[in-house]
């Protein structure tokens, strides 16, 4: 049986990773520091054993967000990718190619929780195609993001022999 692994990376494809084996846990963190680091209402994390994480293309840049924590991100496109602290390494759950396979099972940092996050699922919802007439460019959109799968070559990577 093949060893199980999960793949992911930043939106431009300059940084790609594999997580070998099972995560320690999958969570969201509501703390204010994670809100700022992700530019989001909360941050989704896959906690890993550091030895299980392989950087298969590029590597994250680091910002020391405190005396104990560094946060990794793609230096080219800015996608948040890691949280590294004395108690472990987490990867940004939304950066995985198939986040649906890694659903969160707990919440951290609830003292910083934005009250409306409990009600997001009750907001009115629209599919992207719902009102295409008000945003006709959506019909012709061409993504520059890396696909949700491993690619042998990618235009965002600088050191690939197949670049043209
Ligand atoms: Zn990138
Ligand atoms: Zn946090």
C-alpha cells in the first residue's frame, strides 16, 4: 500500500509542500495574532510533526510575529503557509490541495473570537455563477493560481528545466 500524503502550496505555485502521514490535529484559531497574520476572521491550521513536512518546491519566507512564533508565507504571492512555535509546526489548512479531506475538529484562541463568526452560515448565499450578468468577466476568467494538484513543471518556479 502506498504511503499516504497530502499536498498543497501557495497560490502562485512557487512554494509547494507534502505532509506525510496523519496530522496531529486540524483546528481553527480565533486569536487576534492569527487574524492579522492571515488577514482573516480566523486561521485554519493542520498541526504536523515537523519531520512529516517536505518542501517539494521553494520554501516559505519567515516573519517573526512574536519572540516565540514565526509565520511562513510565500515571498512571491504572500499566501500564508505556516505557524512555527516551540510546541510545533502547523500548515495553513486552506493551502492544501484538498482541504475537504482535513476538516477542523477544534477551536483555539476563543478569547479573540469575532462574535459574528458563529452566524456566517446563516448569511444569504450566492453561487459564483448566480448573477453572471452583473460581473460578466467571470465567464471568461483565466486563473493564474497553481492547480490543486502536483505539477511536474510550473511557470511560477524559477529553477525548472522545462520552463519556456
Ligand atoms: Zn506563491
Ligand atoms: Zn492564533
